[in-house]
């Protein structure tokens, strides 16, 4: 539960708001590089953090925005919207460092405040329920271990890091073994979602368009090889990545059509009866009974399974309050620390997660 004041602090990111000022200390992804054409391209309008910007390529093919520094990196256009003398180096996030054919990006713009969607990204607890099936069919691409559906009460281990948070959910996997899902929160926009080694890394990027809408990039990337035909087939199945209305950034499954819920499927086969994992998440994050599109966290009750969400809020609120007092956030000054991976693995019960998975949790491409 948050006070009304802290809830306001968390969700408002427009110009001159404390959280908006914090976000403006980081490079902000604003649009797909492919939306901005060749040299002297027509400008692309984007709304980000409650400000209206235009992005275009100049005669030399360089990306510009009116009126902030901009660059192209990893298939996206990024702007720095903060004080120019505080412009940081670009963070070493692996998904944006790999070659273009190692990566697939889906862009969506959805109704709803960024914070409740990011809370869903960091949370491993809901996977046991929301994304589960009664018919035992696995999540496509071998991305979720069966343990996650067997033990629905994970224990959380949260650690503060130089880039943000390492969020580890521990589940039972036999007498001597724990199963671990490690999500990484990279301040302030990205969450790396736990998945087994040798599957593409899912990088979830959430950027406030304004307080009521969120820009969502769902990014799949491999460090050491281009996406294979089999991996691309998984991305085209309508489950892993939702269907998008052609010519838009809107999902076909949406609030107004009840996410195309199939009640028979819900009775027989899957927990939600909703086809795509993204829409399953939207169904529980878009409308959280607050004021319109924004959750009212002063009316909720959290439990131990919500520890990752609590850690996320605490980190953001702490940094925003420190900045109000004149202390700059340290994370933009640690770009190399962002070179991490999520994880999904089993370890002997006696081995601490950070130690047992040390190599797995480091990125190799920077
Ligand atoms: Fe989810």
C-alpha cells in the first residue's frame, strides 16, 4: 500500500513532476528507427513523458528531435530530455548491442499508466496463475519451467544493484533443489524477463506516453546467433506476441472487446481464455479500479508474493525523492552495470542464487 501522495509521485511523469524529472536523467526510447525514413525524412510525431516531440533524419541521415539530443541505437530512436550537462553514456543493455538480425521488436501503445504495467513485468508470482493452463500445454518456445505451475507460492529475494534491481523468485523443485526465476529491472524503463538459457531474452520496455498511456516495446534477442526460423515462428503464433491492428500500434485484443476472451477456452484449457500473453497481462493491469487508467495504491493490500513490486516502487520513489532534495541518481553514471541477463535455472538448495548463477546472469555482447 502507498499513501495517496506517494501514489501520485509514482505515476506522474510529465514535465516538472519529480518522477518525470528522474526519468529525464536517462536516455529515453521514443520510437522505432524504422518509422523514421531516410535523409530529409518527413518528421514523425511522438508523445513521450507528456511532451510532444518530432523525430526526423537530417540531410546527413542523422536522427534529430526538436528539441533534444537524439540517437539511433538497437533499432530504436532515443532522446535525452534532461539537462544537457547531465547527458549520460548509453547503457550497455545487451538487446540494443546485438546485430539487427539477432533481434525482433514489437511496438505497442496501450491505454493505462506505465507503473502498473512495469509492476507486472517484474512480478514472477502471477505467472503461476495468469499464464497457466488446465490442459497442461506448455508456454510456447519452452520459456516457462513446469515448476512455476507446480509451486504457486514463490519466495522472493530482492537485491539493490548499480543498474536497478535483481529480483529472484525461488520455487521448490525436489528435495535438494530450488528453481529460480531471476528478473532484472534496469532503471528506469526496461525489465529483462526470466527464461531458460538458450531461449531468446525478452526485454520489456515501458515508457510513459503521458500519465494515461504507455509505449511498450516487446523485444526478443539472442546474444550469439540470429533469430532462427523456429524462434521467429514462435513470435508469429499470436500467443507470445499479440496480433497488431495493421497500420497501428494497437493490439487486436483490447479492453473494449474484452480482449477477445473465449469463455469455452477459459472453462476447458487456459486460466484466462485470452490468447496472447500480452493481452492476458493487459486484462489485469489496464483497469485496476483506481481513477480511470491509474491504479489507486492507497486502497490495496500486498502480501509476501508482491515483494518484487514493493522493491520496484521503493527504488523509484527513493530516487525521485532524492532528486527533489538535489541528489542526482547514480544509475546513469553506471552504464556498464547494465550488461546483465535474466535467468531461469535450478540450483542445489545450499547455493545462494547470486553465487550459483554468476556467469549466467552476465551479458556477453555490449
Ligand atoms: Fe505476465
